[in-house]
C-alpha cells in the first residue's frame, strides 16, 4: 500500500535524499567534467601534413570542407600543387569521417567542447597555404575528387 505523506514530510524526505545521494550533475562552469578519451570536440587541421588530396572534401557528409588547389609549374620545370583547405565548422556534425579518410593524419579532434561563437565567420577554420610536390600528392587534376 502506498504511503501517504504530508507536504512537510515530503519536503523533509527530499532534503534528506539531496544531502545523502550524489548529484547527477555538476555545477558547470564552476565544476567541469573531463570528456571521454575519444570525444570529438574542436577539429584540428595540420596544413604541414596535408597533401591537398581532397579525400576529406569528398567524404564529408555535411559539405563542410572545401579543398582549393591548382597545379603550377616552377621555373625549373617541375610541378607542384598549391592551395589551401577551408572548413565551415558551423555545419560540422562531428562525425569524424574526415579524420578517418585523411591518409596523412592532418585532421584530428581535440576534447574541447565549448565552441559557441557570436558570429558565423568565427567558425571558419583552415586557410593556411599548402604547397606539395607533384609526386607527393596522391590525386590527379586541379579539382578535388
Ligand atoms: S567531422 Fe564530419 S561533418 Fe565535420 S568536417 Fe569532418 S567529415 Fe565533415
Ligand atoms: S584528406 Fe587530409 S591530406 Fe587530403 S586534403 Fe584533406 S586534410 Fe589534406
């Protein structure tokens, strides 16, 4: 049979449970929990490792990545790819596919999760210039696959 408690007794019971039981939440942002090891937070792009192959752009399901590149001839007759990679991170769904597709390990994720920005342009990432010797690039043509 269900117990019938007066309002005072219910308040007392609630107070007791709050004092005894561990809270399910923390007082964020004063207290902070560490995200799990494989958490996908802020995306990190390393232009030093990038070969402008375009696989990340091809595989991103949200159309976040744009690989801009062109093939140019140096004075000595050798060719190189030059360009950059742009990420419109306000559309990113943090699926991790780009990091999985990149053969160079140029894309990874930090565990940083406070990513709010007041303006859309602040979500843009990348843009650093990349130069790759032609033999260092594993894709053909000026446009990314
Ligand atoms: S995490 Fe997913 S959605 Fe975000 S840039 Fe990479 S592939 Fe695109
Ligand atoms: S997949 Fe990696 S190496 Fe290729 S363009 Fe993207 S970041 Fe650069």
